[in-house]
């Protein structure tokens, strides 16, 4: 059942992200929209998913209240485990993390991420850097990135590789010694891009309702490949919207 009430773009992106989580998976949650996506997945189709937070928190149930940082008391209360950072990172190293959600300033055609520095003309802007993103991109079984859709944010090649995607294309991860993983989707403010297994390159899988194919292509920094059948992104269902709004009641992350 699709939603009969209006929804925001962020709610659409949250619902799309939630659908990337499969039941029983171990997921590096992250903050902002992926945080809500974990809640939605748990309350709809993936009740047995486990959430990991970079500060060491492991949760089998969402926190009872909305959190703004991963160290907020509601995220500690009722947690399955409260480890240190190395405790959750060791799950990555052992290959037990199925999915990681990431953000970035730039994502390129092969799914490489930049969150270190961006050069625009003569101006160099320094960004926060990797945190645990490079570990997640390198060692999780797959990762999904969420970002704004614009030529500036989606260049053909990132200006700095903070976290590796598919490098320069097919076979790159294996050549450099990354045993698994890579990008499977980029959920943007206009569309969902996915990544070909053979080439490692992004292609357009779906456009969001009301967004034209031309709009997506014009705002992408390379000639974007099209999927065999470019779909329209599914709107949030009533159940997904209820889960989103029941958790983020004031729309702090999703308005």
C-alpha cells in the first residue's frame, strides 16, 4: 500500500535506504537519514536486523527516543552491547558486517567517496575526513551512500579518495587487496544509482517521483549509463511513513 498523504524528499530517501536492509543483517547505521532507515527497516520488513554504531554501541532494537548523536543517552539505554570502537570495527575486519551506510561530499562514477577536501578554482576546502568511513567502505560486504544530486557532488572522478569504491573500474578492489564489498547504491535527492558488477560503474536505476531523466543526466558530472529499465522510485508506504513519523516526530532529520 502506497502512502496517501504527502511526504518529504528526506522521507522518500529514508524509505529507499530502509529497503536496502535485509532481515537478519548486521548494519553500520551511521547518523542522520540512515539512523531513521534502520528504525523503518526494523519496524517493517527486517525485524531481526542488528545496528552498529561507530562509538561501540550495538542495538537489536532502535532507541526509544530520537537521537542526535550516537552517544546520546537514549542510544545507550537498552543497547544490546556497549563496546569500544575497536569492538565494532573488529566485526568489519572479520567480514561480519553486511551493509554500511555512508555520506560524502563527492561520489564519482565508480563509487569512490571524498570527505577530505574539495577544490573549487583556487579555493581548497578541508572537510572532516574519514572517521570510520574508509573502514566501512573497505571491509563491509557492501555499502550505500546518501547525498545531494548535483554535478558538484557527483564528479566523474573525486578530487580525493577518502573511502574506496570500485577504484578505476572492474577488478580494482581485488587487485588492491580488498577481499569483499564495494558500493551497491547511491541514493540521491533525485534518483537511485546502482553499480554494475562487471564494470564497477554507476548506472541509473530509478528516478524519484516528479524528477525527469534529463534533470538527472544534466546534474551528473559524467555521461550516466541507464539501467535496462529506468523505474520511478517507490513512494514511501503508509507503514514506512508511520515508522518515520513515529520516531522523528518533529521532523528533525526528515522535514
